């Protein structure tokens, strides 16, 4: 009898424990490295926001893990002519409140996007090309553009559709409080606490099928040591941006698993070519400004590029979590050219080029860079300085917080600038246009061209590419433009950052090239 | 007393105005918030629109004037980043910071004064020596390192305490507090101890020094000669006389703990104002920086007032408003 009671008690305990585990298993916590500033999908265009809000709201076109466009709320789309786009919408999609999703919601969203009060970074960038919206039927919508706009599908991947019923008169506060945060996505917003956490609950009626998690908590853990500690102690099951110095140790531990993927962010150098005389902080060795701007000479630019040992930076400083770069995007992206390889490390060749350009004894420059904006940014700048000393260029390094650095860089107060660029459109044409087209912000050309590099031939190619709707023709034009720009060393690409995630054993994350951390990519696994 | 309070109030208003202007100037000198807020692919029109939306297109003095007019009505502006009133953003976090600061101060006082007294009374015993050695360790170890070691030991290795965040809260007089729940206490323990460590060491050393000095004074010798029990000599004659500098330091430290618990807050992801301030500085979120510093200055002023009042309780010779002729 006693034995039976004992067995029953043990069985009860085991089943209770199993039930507890099962209940807990459908909850998951994720540690994020930066703050989420709003739940309003049209308030602040910022990568962490865009990633988080994607659980609740969806765009017409989604991106897969390689940033390729795939159907989202639209099942198909096509250009009827150069100025007209038709989107077929998904049927039987419901918002979290049960109301159906139709073309009215799309039209409402496009009207709301440019009119969000106090928006510090507007999504209007993605909608301003559309001059007219026509609802053909509840599941067909047509957009008109003033000029051919090749990035329209890519833009539509950045605009999340809100519900007209809940969105009319809704303010950013209503989205933050959850009142208006009613989307079509796989999760519903439960709670948003700025700078602390975001709690989501599964949307069981999701059109794409049920998610494995009932509840997902995103915790904001900006301090990287705290983020790692939260993972090690089991407080969260996944973290993003594992600090490079901790990756090896966590990967060795059987209780955890590290995944990584090359990102769409390139670290590069802009050489200030805005002045005839030497740009700021570029002098001869005694410290007198140079008569001519050396960066206007393609030979000097090339010398400064091939003097950098990219493999050494990727292996030693980035601990393997970077891929040496030869252009602005890794070569699986649209518009990249496989003919462009990362420049080979060649200090002798660099010296020879400097001699040919009239600087047999080199010159002096200061490398400016941000501190703590990009992974190991300060160390990269120091490594570059050391490589330059080997070709007779005296390089000093000065780094500063991002808040100071970018303002001064935009004012062109530096000659040599270490920078980073993430291509959100997923095609190289838009990065060439922003970084290397001749500076003309009113036309949207060269808006971030801090080098003020200008090459009419390149401008023509970029303009032609960005006006060509045919994907194959456009890709060929972008490749041609990239080959021209990189052959001229219009900027110096260093490497592509590799994003990292660490999960507890029993979880698998599908890493993404857009650096998004998504609960929808997290699955229970071995 | 009234004249004293009015004078204090006038001084405070002046300090607040001067400080807000300096912060305006400072943020302006650091950089342009638009550079950090706007998407880098945005064109010129979008940059101008964002600057206009945030009021950054006007000259600095006009911006400051607008701020003053609104501030006079009690509106300190909206966060550039969150589009939430800055003061609301701060007040939501202030209870967490205050709780952490008071918990740390209580730990420091409850441990620091008795330990310091002990070390002062028995300076040459092994216990006095080890207390002093301990206080040197507490002084010299950097806060962030101690915090990480605490997390490693108590969360990662032993699994006793949660590594980050604030626990369940209950509402007391409308303020959410977490020290009344077990979960809350568990979350509070490590950050409070981490923050208390430095103050604890400071109080130990201060109390010890005060005690040793007081023991040599004539009134102590006299009290002992009178045959008073040692407990009374220490409790009344020694302690009361060394309290004035200790209260001053506790007051100042409490203020600085409230204002600048940044390191501890970011290591333990404690949802307080320190973390908010550092994030806002990095983002050049000027309305939040200005509002935060105004709140902190107000708190400092209040604490100093309380300290002054405490002096007069501890030492009847100190009179509030001594500068004004007493009636």
C-alpha cells in the first residue's frame, strides 16, 4: 500500500513537473541590444523598431532571411507600365480584432505615413513616389508614380499596413498603449514599456499558421555583459549581438548555440574630395597642409585601399565575424558583381602608387571614426593606421561618440572618415546612389556622399539603372556602375559585418542578413 | 523661517534657469540630433521636414525662448525619440531609481555606521583591521566589475537571484514599489548591494575617523570619569557628536546615487532614470536631458533642505535661518 502511494506520488510529481515544463516551454524571452522607440509602425524608421513591429503589423511584401522579396499581405505584384503598379492582396486575412483586411486599409496606410506628427525619421521616404492610389476591388490596388520607380516593391516591404478601422485619428500614443496596435501579424501587442520590454502574445488566428510561442518577451539589455549574463543564467533564451570577445566561449558551451550571418552592413572609408587643397587633417609630415587634395588622385585612393590587410582585420579584430568587402553588399544581393573581389593586401604596390602620384615620402593624415557605433570601430581605425605606417603614411586615430562624430562628418570637418552603411533596399543601386552619386540632395542623389566624389559617367549609369524597371537590365546596369566605382576606388570598402545570435540549447534561430531579431525565426529544436 | 524658505526658493529658480540654458548650449555644441534620428537614405526635403517637426530649424535662442515659455506652463517638451512628454518618461522611471537609491543608502547606513563604530573603538584588534581592509576593497573595486561578479556568482553559478530587471511591484500611495514582494526583493538585492558598496566603505571610514577623534575629547573622558556605562557614552556622547558630517555625506551621496546610478542601472538593466539619461545623451534627446537635469536639481535642493533641518535636530546650536536676526 505504502509502495503504491509512493509510486502514485512520484507519478504525480513527474506529471506536474512535465505540465509545468510544457506550459513554460511555450513562453520565450529574448534579449535585445538596443531600445525600441515606438510601437507606431510609421513613427521612427529605425532597424530595431522595424524588426519588432513586424511581429504585429505586416507589409504587402515581406523579406526572407536573405532580404529577397516574398509575398506578404500581397500575393503578387507587377508593373503594368513604367508608372503603374498593381498589387493583388491576400484574401481571408483578419486583423487582431477580427475585422477583414482589404485594399481600404492599404489606401489608409499610404495616407497616414507622411502625416505622423513629430516623426523624427519618417517613412514617407518609401511612399512619396506614389502620386495616386486606386482601389480596383477589395483585393486589388493600383499605385501610380510620377516617374519610373524601380524600388517600389522594396519600398512596400518597409511600409507596414495598419487597420483603417482602428487607425483613423489614432496617435503614436495609441499605438504605444496598444489601443491602435491592431495588425494582421502573427503576434499581438500585450505591453510596451519604453526602454524596458515589449510583451507579445500569439495571434492564434494568424493566416500563416500558428506560432510555437504563446508569449514572447523582448527585454532591452543594452549592456552587452548584462545581455550575456541573462543568457547564461537562463533569464532569456536568446540574445542578439553577442560581443565578439564572448562568442568563442559561448559557442564551446554545450548549453548554448551560436549562429551568425553576414549582414547588409558594410564598413567603409570616405575620402573627402570636396576641396582643391588638402581636406582637414591631411598634411605633409611636418604638419603643413598639402597644396593639392591627394584624395582626388585615384592612385592615392587605390594605394590607401590596398595598404589595408582586410583578412587580418576580419580574423584578428573581428574574430572571424566579418567578411572582407570589395563592394557595398555581399555578393548574393541584387546588383552586386562577382567580378569585384576584395582588394588584395599589397603594401609594395601601394608604395609604388604613392610614388607615381608624387608622394614618394608619403604624407600624414588623421583617421576619424565613431566609438561604439559599429562593431569594434575604434580597433579597426587603429589597425588601419598601423597598416598605413608600413607604406610611409603617418596616420593618427581620433574617435568620438556617434552623437558628435556624425554631425561633424556631415559638415565635412574630416578628411578621412570611417563609416558604415546598411542597405535597406537589398539592392546595390540604392547604396551607390546614396553614397557615390554626385552630391545633390534636392534630387535625392548622393545624400550621404561625404566624400563628395563625383563621376558623371557613374551618375549616368546610376540614373539609368534607377529608371529601368526590367530587373535583368537594371541588375546589369548596377553591376556596371559598381565595377566602375570600385575600379576607381570611389570609396574604400573594409568588410561586411556578421550579425550573431546565441540561443539556449533546445532553440534554433534562423539568422537573417537584415540584422532583424524575430520571434518568428526562433523555433524549438534539438 | 519664511524669509529663509523664500530665499531658498529664489535661489533654486535661478539655478534651474541657468542650468537649463547651459544644457541647451551643451547639446547644441555636441551635435545635430537630426543626424542621428533621420534615416541616412532620406533626402534633403525629409531632413528639413524632421528638423521643422522637432523645432530644430529655428535659431538656438528662439528655441530656448520657446522652451522657457512652455516650461513656465509646466510643459518641458516631448522626447525627440519617443514622442512622449519628457517629464512623463522621467517620472515613470523615477520610483525605480528612488527605490534603488534608498535601498542602497539603507544598506550603507545600517552596515556602515555600526562597522565604522566598531573599527573606531577597537582600531588595533583583528576585527577593526579586517573592517578597514574590507573598506579599502569596497573603495577600490570598480562598480561595474563588482556588478558583473555578483551576477556571475548569484545568477549564473548559483541561480539564486535574477540577473536583471525589476521584480513585481505593488502600489503604495500611487507609487509602484517592489521591495514589498519577494520577487521584487530578489531583483533588488544585487543592484542595491552593488550600489551600496562604495557608500558603505565611505561611511565605515568616516564613522571610524569620527569615533577615534571623539574618544579623545574631554567630554568623553569626563563622561567616563563620571562612571557612565560605556554603552551610553558611545550611544549618546560619541555618536551624536560625529553624526553631523555623516548626515551631510549621506545626504550628498543620496543625491548622487539618485542622479548617477548609471553604471549599476545599465549592468542590471534596472529601469531607472540613470539609464534613460545616458541613452538620451547618446541620442541627443535634448528635451529629456533638460527635463531630467531639472528634476535632479530639484531633488538636490530638497535633500539639502532636509539635511539642513536634520542639523538643527542633531545640534541645537545650529538654527535654521541663522543669518536672519532671531526674535
